[in-house]
């Protein structure tokens, strides 16, 4: 008896489930477009959530990898021994006079480093301002002793440090001419506009006139500095004991290069040089910014597609509900384009209003989140202002199919519909 009682409810339940599945299948198949849109909307909403988490994890891993790569890609070589002035002779054994500039690094240092297969670029740098040898002024505007840094560098150093420059005159930093590059902040202090036309622009460095040949845009170690040819800086400092050589290696080769750099530069006296690996904060900051921007872009794209699907579904429902109205409009002489225009305008207006509200909401959220986390709030006015335009484009795209569907409705059939 127990088995019979168990079988009857179970059989009835299966029959009800079969009928339910059949009814739902008929309903979904009869409104196939609506079903596809609704399924797509759910797919994209859940996909956006899962993708945002996945992209965040991938971005975090990529940032870690970029930091690790930056930490093992740049090598710094400095002098720690006596100069040739103390030794009384150069590496070649020639006697030097009292007026000669005493050097530790060989003249062909860059060429020697270039023979290492994993070295991509290298160059010299000498900070004259740290030695108290920085006097920069601009008589043209009566600006005496402007508080800016003074550095000597070769073109190879700009390449190794990945410092951008304007123009194509960077090769002049490898010579002995009185030319200079200006960082953006240094140019501002000297009253010199950042321009491609540097003719007749000059400054005075330690009593000597230097022509401006270009600028170094962006944030880096030379942002607030005047950069002159390295050879000139060595002459001013009367030696290179405070110089440094920056080496940029292939990805992951920093450790290997740091182990052989001293021998490559000074094979007979490697103990006169010190080697250390450096991390480029600018490169890391740019990598982090790029990764986070890419992440936000992909998540935003998912959400925009989801929005298009939701608006499209809503507009299709609106078209269905207004079938009689559309029939009356067509019967009274409205063309297909005018009927479609009604829905396109409606979608565009909804999108523009939504974009405006979204821009305002985004501004509030950004400000509140920054305040909660004690960050400096940064609002990109251009992107915020783009909100209504983006919303309108989304609205028009979403209403395109419903508008076409409304335009194809036959007046006679529409007027008779309930």
C-alpha cells in the first residue's frame, strides 16, 4: 500500500512538470525574439560580474609581472674607487696633466656594454646640481638663478630611462656643443613655452649660453631640470667620479647583466665600480594605469551591451503594446520612416537622459569613494561630459531593431488587433 501511495504522487508530479515544460516552451517559442533578448540580458549581466572579477585578477597578476620585470630590467653602475687623478694615469697608462679632466669610466663604456647580448641600451648621467655646480638663469626675462636642476646626460641615458623628448636632436647630447633640453617644470620656471620651434631660445648655464634644442615632457627625474651634454658636465665637474651609467636590459636579464657589467666596463679594476638594480617608478605607474584602464574598459563594454539589450527588450514590449496606435498612425498617412522615427527619438531621448543621470551619479560616486578612502578626488571633465552623448548613442542603437519592427506593421492588421 505504501508503494502505491508513493507512486501516484510521483507520477502526478512528473505529469505536472511535463505540462509546465510544454507550456513554457510554447510561450518562449512564440515570442522567440523576446526570449533571446531576455536570455542575452541575463547572460551579459552575470557575465559582466564574473568577467569583472576575472579581469581584475588578471590585471593584478599582470601588474605584479610588470613590477617584477621593471625590477630586473634596469641596472645602475656608479664609481666607488679613486679617479685617474689619484692614480696619476688613465686606463691606457698615459700620464695626465694637472689641467686634464680625470675620469674613471672609459670613453667606450657604452660600446663595451653593447657587446653584452642582453643589453638594449645604456648611457651616462651626472647630477651637477648635487655637486653645487648649478647656476641657471635666463637674461632675456631678467630671471637670475632660477631654482632648477642641472644634469648632464647622453642620448643613451634618455633611451635607457625611457624618457620621451621632442624633436630629433637628442644625438647632440653625445657631443660637446652648448645645447640643452628642458623638463616641463624647468621650462615653466624659466618662462619658456614647450614648443617644437626652439629657435632663438637660450639660457645661461654657469655663465655660458646654451641653446634650447628640445623638451622632455612628462614626469620623470628630469622634469625639473636642465639637461646638457654629458661631456660638458664632466668638464664642469672636472671628472666623472659622481657619474652613473644606466643600463636597460632585455626582460628578466637584469640580474645576469649586473653580474658582468663591472668586468665589461673595467676588466682590470672592476672593484672601482658599484652595481645595483633599480626600479623605474614611472614605468610601473604607467603599467598600473594602463592595466586598470583596460580592465575598466572591458567591464564597461559588457555593461553597455547589457544596457542595449535591456532597452531593446523594453522597446519591443512597447511596440507590441502600441500596435493599435501604430496602425492608426499608418492608416492616417504616416510613413514607415515617421513611425520608426518616433521610436528612434524615444530611444535616443531615454539614452541621453540616462547618460546625463549616469554622469552625475558617476561624479558623486567617484567623489564619495575618494573621500571614504582619503584619496584625492580626480574627475575627468571630458569623460564625464561624454556621458549624455554615449547614452544617446546607446539608446539609438538599442531602439534600431524595435523601430524597424514597428515600421513593418501592416495598418489593417494593427487596427484589428486587440
